[in-house]
């Protein structure tokens, strides 16, 4: 069966046909069958991965409201109670950096429940539309994980949850429980973080907790170098705007970085950007070299700057939506395409610029863009005009 699934992954059309038939069959005959999504995660702990955990104690259950987007919920308390051989938990990550940030509030809660159980992290080791191996670098700073490993996995060409992490089983120690880290992402989900709390059987907090940021005690030389460079350039300015105007997941890059940066500089701001295309020579502008800075170092740089300046963020819907919440920075968030699930990703620090009214986002946190304020980028996306972005920025953050 596994070789058949691997064959399907290499042929998208066959994969689409297979998943469609599988979905249709289970709509006609709603019977309980093994699903290819989880790759036998319930066969741990066992040296040879052949002994199944007891199922009659309900340590997990799968929701198949829509079969192709089924979701799993865990009860780790039951898992440890019914099988005393469990010596640790191997959490499997196949996700992007922003996706990981949404998970960070749950690890402290889980560690409180299981203080003597080691947590190992297994991270997908290659870049693709869904995954970034840089998640492993962030996990190395997370105090709740004892060890970090990488595995070679492949993403499903159709279903983002259905990736192959079979190699993990060859790396996980005997008697460790394997737990893929997933979240629900649908219109019905109130927030991605709430979904994660529910997935792991944790009490859902009244307010969505912000991402947890962990930095090394010693400031890296490259962070110190940029910090001094910014201090010199921003001597007569007290306000800094950080720009992140590209998104790997949507393959989008804002085309007017130079015009936007120059406009903000004219308003008295010092501008930092991780998106290329800004002013070539301007003492009030700095483009960070992301090849020199690790993503966590970029966040630490903003964390340190916040102690000395008023720091703001202008970012398209990508990793810095979550990062700005973790750093508690006001963010003018540019929603550059219509995503009816955007409320899953939103935090109260974000003022959302949008050309579509989202009924599940607070209305006072939406800036509805008139047609004259943007131009079409393609059939799905838009480019907001820089003069309008500056206008909205001033209205929201200069009151």
C-alpha cells in the first residue's frame, strides 16, 4: 500500500483521481477504514513499529467531516496511562515558520502536564510550498524540546496534511510515541491556535495567546552589527517601520517597495525591509540581508529595537503576522488575496487592509480598500498603491 501511495505522489493527475474516488466512495459507504494520512503513527511505541496502541481507551480520534481534510485529536493522558512503555514523545513538524509560531503557546502547557517526559522534534528537511527546515532552528531555541532531528519527507500534491514521514519511524527511539503536529484550517475554525489547543486536549483560553518567542542570551555579532547600523541611521528619528512584503506560500512579492519606503521616510520614519527593491541609497533605509540573519535573529533585532524606538510593521499575510503578535508590534497587515479563512491567522495587533469584507474578523479591525486604492496583480491577488498604504498607516498609528 505504501509503495502505491508513493507512486501516486509522483503523478498529480492520478493522485487527484484516486483521492476523488476515495472521497466519493466514503460518501456513499461511510465505513471505517484505515486512512493513508497518518502513516501508522498509532503503531508506536514499538521497536519494529508493529504493535498498535490500545484503541479501546480512546487516546485519539479522527474527525472525517470532509474525508479529504480529516483531522486527528489526541488524548496524551490516556496514551501514557494505557501503555507504561512510553518513554518520550516524538512530535513531527512538516510546516512553515509562520505555522510553527502558531503552535508555540501549546508546548509550555503540554510540558506542564508531562514534566518528566522528553519531547523530541522531527522536522521536514527540505523547502517546499508547505515546509521549511528553518523550523528546526527555531525549535533549537525552544526550551521545551530536548532534541531536534530532521527527516526526508514529501508533501502530498493535493492534500497538505497528507505528507510522507515514514522515515521518522527509523529515527525515533524505541518506546517513543509519534505525534504529527496538525491544526484545523477551515472557515468553521475560530482560530488556528484554538484548534491546536483542542487537538491536544488542552483547555482553550478565553483569548488567543500570542506566539512565544525564544532568543539566546548572547546577542549574535550579526544582530549587534545591524543594531549599531540602525542606531547610526536613525539618530534623529524615534520611529521605525519594518517591511515584509513577500510571501513564500502565495508566491507573491509587492512591486512598489521603493515607493512605499520613500513615502514612509518622507513622513519621518526610519525604514527596514527584508523584501528587496527598496531605495538604493538612503541613509534612512536599511535592507537586511536574510542570508546573513537567521529568522530568529531578525526577530531578536526587532525585539531589541523595540526597547529604544517605536517600531511598527507593514506586512503581507505571511510569517510576520504571527511574529508581530509575538513581539507585540502594531502591524498594518496587507491581505493581498481573498482568503475566507483569514480569521484563523489574525491577532488583535493587526489592522487588516482588505478589498473584501470578512464577516468573521472584527469590523473595526478591517480597512476596506476602495477600488481606486489597488490594482490587480493576477486573477486572485491585488497590489495596494503605496500612497494609500501610507495614508492608512498614518490614520491607524498616528492618532
